[in-house]
């Protein structure tokens, strides 16, 4: 059994693969898929998440390998644009280091690229303490609001939240907090747009700067007025940037984009 993949616009000429954030699933890209209906969109649920729960094990490296195979097998011409958010953005970075030949253009949105090893010992007790709360609706609503999840999508968010196990959440956090820029990325020439929210933590903004400094064919921007969930908080702006970049046009001047 392979990854569960939603497919849209199979007759359109150019393929895009969307990679969701940790503990969520492909529904988070619905507004982007709708706005880009003239593209062939592939939206997988990552290993052990969403409808790919039985596809194991999850790791960033394994996920990148699976996405590479997905592109070779389903994308037109065996090549695709790739868009990732948070954990999905880390997978995009890993993919670019391992299989750049399958990627046309990439967007890396809010990727943590600086290890936080000091927190490793706190992950298990923190998961045991907080995971039961994520299954309580009032607490999940607070989390969803913090992440700018639209009210219309809360039921999907809550379903994913209730589906998390302590084992999976611990695994996601360990992979996330121990990931860093992989070797060989400095040789990747895939045009890559790197985004971080101006309201994000300093380590996230600095991760974006690190990636811009390493990748020779990249552009980086801090998006003013948004935090970690840019595509939820400002979908029209996100979709405009997405279309412009993937159409190989210059990004329009805007006061909300500050170059890194």
C-alpha cells in the first residue's frame, strides 16, 4: 500500500505536489488547489498521518524518498513543482538534497532548520502531558485559532488532532527538532522560494536566512503580518505568490514581502 494521494486536474500540463504540516493532512491545501485549478495537483497524506496512517514508518528522509517516487510515477514527465509547509517544508529541503532532478521549482514555507537537541529530553513528558488536551474540543479550538485554521476546516483539524497517538507525536517532534540543512544542498540549482512569517519565532526566521545563504538559486522573504500558518492566515496573498513563482514570473512588489 502506497501513500494516500488526492489528485486534481490530471489533464493540466504542469504538476504540483503539496506537502502538509506535521499531524495534519492534505485538506490544509484545499484553498491552494482550488486557486490553481489550471495545474495538475497531487496532495499526499504523509506517512502515518491522515489516510496514510498504515504507511510506516514516518521519517523526513523516508518521506522525501516516497515523494520522489510519487513524482516519478504520477507527475507529468516525472517532474513537479513542490510546495511544503512546516514539516512538509523540511521534507522539501530533504528532497532537494536527495533528488533535485524530480523538482521543477520549489516553495519552502516555515521550515525549521536549526536543531534543538536540548529539548529532546522534554519531548516524551511534554507529549504525555499535552496530547490528552488536544483531543478535547475546547483546547483544540484554541490551537486551531492560534494556527489560523479557518472555522470551516475545524472539523478536519479536530479529526486529525484526535487521531494523533503519543508515539507518532513524539516521532514528529523528534524529526522536526533534530532536522538541519542536509549535505549537498549547496549544489542544488532548483529555483527555490523560501518564506517565513514575520511573527514567527526567531529560530524560524533565522532558519529561512540560513537556507537562502546555502542555496545558490533561491530567494527568501519574510512575510509581514503573519505567523507560522501563512496559507491559512492570508490565503489570497499566498496563492498569488504561489502562482507567480510557479509560473516563473517576477514576484510583484508588495509591502508585505521583505527580502531576507
